C-alpha cells in the first residue's frame, strides 16, 4: 500500500486523506453543542430547503446540512444557511 500525505499537516499516512490528529481536530469543530443547536435552528428557519443557487435558480432540494456563508466565520445562526448534501459537499474547501 503506497504512502500518502495528510491534507491537514502533510504527515505521511497509509490510508485516508487526513492523519488521526487532523481528523479529530476537524470533527471536533462540528460536534459541539453550540454548532448542533445552531444547525437545527437554521434548518427550521430555512424550512429544510436548500438556499444555494444553481444555474441562476435556487436549488429546490431537501436540505439536511448547514453551510457557513463565511467559511472562516463563527458558527452562528447569522453565518449559516441550509444546504442539501450535494450542494454542500460539492464545494468542499473552495
């Protein structure tokens, strides 16, 4: 099995895209009680409808995730919007 580089710190790893330390740090950010509470508020506020734009129109899919408007901003209700999984995971870290 070939060695790979961790996307977070650049350490050598055997499997996956991140080492254990970077993976734990990434997951801990989205499993806090504040984030979970704010995500539920945002989904109810936006009526579980995706707020992303596709081809000049709003995507009309069922939203089950919350996306940050400003990626480096805080996890507050004002900085989050509802998004369907394809819209939210398609952009990744762009």
